[in-house]
C-alpha cells in the first residue's frame, strides 16, 4: 500500500485530487481510485470532499502524521540499502498472446538482473489493462495500441507489429481471401477488444458481408475453431501461432496490422524496475521474440 499512502500525502498537501495527480503523473480518476482503496484498507474516510477540494478530516489528520513517519522510515531504509541489492515487486499487465512468447523472454532477462524482485502478471484484454495502468493498479501494460489518443499522463512505447491474415482450414479448396470469407462461416475476433475493432473496421471499410458463427477474444481458441473446420477468421500472425492444419491467406494490398506496445505512466522512474522491464521487453523483440518492429511512437 506504499503507493496509496504516498498519494494520500500528495492529496493532503495539495488539497485537490487533480493537483496531486499532476504532481504524481496520474489522472484524477487514478488518484481517486488509490484513495478509495486506502480508505477501504484503513476502514475510515480520510477527507471531507467537495466538488473542487479535499480537506483532511480528524481521522485523516491523525493518519497523515503517522504516514509521514512511516514513509520517512521507508525512505531511510532504501537509502541505507543502496543500489546494490534491489527488492520489491513489479506489476505487469499483458494480453494473452504476449504471455506466450515475448513476456517469457523479457522475464528471463529481467530476472537475471533483479532476482529478488517479485513479478505479478495481470491478464486481460487491452481495454481493461489500459484502465489498470490509468488507475495505477499496475506499473505497465503490454497491449494492442488503443484506437484513440491516450490521456497526457500515459505514454505509449511501440514494440512490434503483427500482420493480420485470413486463417482457413488446410483442407479448404484453394481460393482468394475474399472468396474464402464469403464461402465459410466467420469466426470473429471479439469486437470488445482493440484487435477485434481493427477487424470490424476492415470489414466495414471494404464492405465485406460475412456469415458470423462465433465471436471470442482468445487467438489460439480462434485458430482451433478454424482448424476444426467451423469457419474462417481474421487473426494476427503471432510468432507462437500454431499453424498446423491451417492455411494463412495474405490480404495483399488490403492488408493491415495490429500494433503491440507498452503503456505506462509518464512519471515512471527512468531508473526504476518498471522502466527496466520496458527495456527487457524491447530487448526481447530485438532477440526475435516478436515479429516485425513497430512503427513510430505516438498514441
């Protein structure tokens, strides 16, 4: 709960959630979420809130004094420990396909440098993982690039791009991807995911009518359904994708990609363990754990 206690001190000193968020590099909603978690943990309300301010109540003033003592002790412990032995924890959120390959290589590199830092992996779809970063519930997330601009408190670092292909059963007669889409039921990449939104935009842009059969998010499960002859699917050609009994049709000039990258808060310590994990993820891509290098930064 150290993060929540530090946020509590920042709000107490500034008097507003918005101002504390600016100091910490967090959104107002992230600050609110941390204070709510702290109040639930302590079992008391800490502030008298109005639309524009947050004023410490009696319980908050008592706890503030104790919090400053504890944080001072923690800071002295860290200073005395020096930089030779780093402990602690790291929370990394990641989509399922990244966990199969890229994250494994990155964790091996990270653990070699930080054997005493425990790492917790939080799974989920990109939209929920983005919310975890925004609420400061994880330190960074590896996800599909959002189809909208990120808030200024969050930063995007590109890692790799994965071409989208049409997966068909290997037993299906030879034909072009357009004909294949119309000839078999369509297994849809979940529209609630960022990757699924890319597929939906592609279909609408090219005015492609499909006969929908199943909709789900897990890439390996989609491939299994295609392999079983239940339909065809537009999915990313990930490095770990099992292509047995599948034929992957290139989309030619109509082709598109999904971008994978890292989202973190801009206030992240450049020398901290979260930043080092980001470095390990980039190294994993360079080592061949991903596909092609991603395009320019942004988002």
